C-alpha cells in the first residue's frame, strides 16, 4: 500500500531564516506531487505541483520554491522566511500522468510558526 | 476562474440530527469533485469522488451527491465521532490541480 511521509511535524523558525520541508511517497511510481498551505480557519491553498522529476508548476508567486530531485521526493524551500509564511503545510500525492482523476492523498502536515 | 464555496462555515448538530453540507463550484469543465474529512492537526482524509451530475456515493452515515453546479454531503443520524471539518475540492478537466473550499466545521453534540 502507498504511504506518504512528511517531516518535521512542527517547526519554529525566526524571520529571515531558511526553510526546507521534505515529503516522500512509498508504494507507487511516478506520482503527481503537491504542496498546499492551510492558514488558520482557511481552506487549502495550492502552492506547487509536479507531474515528474524536475517538473514544477507554481500556482502562487511568493518567496517559496519547490523541487523534485527524485521520483517520490518533493521538497519545499525558502531562502528567507516571512511572518506570513506561518501555516500548516501539507504534501499530497495522486496517481501518475496528465489528466489523471485519482484523488489526492495527504501527509499529516508540518505546522510552521515564523517568529 | 475556478472557485469552490462551502456552506455553512460551521454546523452544530445534536447526535442523531441529520443535515446536509453544501459545496458549490465554478469550473470550466469538471474532471472530478472530491470530499475529504479533516481532524484537527491532521491531513485531510479522502472520502468520495464524484465525476458526473446525478452520481451518488455512500459510506456509513455519509452520502455525497452531485449536480452540475453543486454537491451535497448528507449526514444521517450523526454521532460525536463524525465531528470534523469536511472539505470539498474540484479538479478541472484542463489540468492536474485540485482547488479546495474553506470547509464546514461540524460538531456533533452527544
């Protein structure tokens, strides 16, 4: 069966510090991968998605970036965090390929607090 | 622009009191509509996928239905363990994105 791992579970970082959140998927090949952010009391905002190694699509311009160095690894980064980057970050995967209608499956998220 | 709106924002029910949650959407073409349950501090858990108007899916006390403009999540005789936030998402036919509504926070009182 497929599993998705996200770490760390919680993170407190000062303003201006760098960020690296990692997500890995097991039990499937060539998944579509996604990063979402959920602010308190709000819905999920799509940040990035990837349909293959090195292929990244950005939904919202901001000081975050994403990379997919391996088939089942997705990394969210920032060079300098802002207070507004605080939130609950969720990684998700779905079935492979363009135009696939399989559902998203989520990890348990990283709670990021920027102080 | 693809958009998803959920109502109500919050709903309090007595145990056994049935109700419905609404998800209305605007999308150029719908590939699928998805319902999720999210418990506090956790990632969303997949419940249902609906693909075309008239389709229905059931799981225990939950039933999801779909029309051309909205979806309903019906909760029959809810129990306290059904308390959670329920999220709706759409996937447009033109891409791989999934767009979410802001959710309905359901509280079931014993």
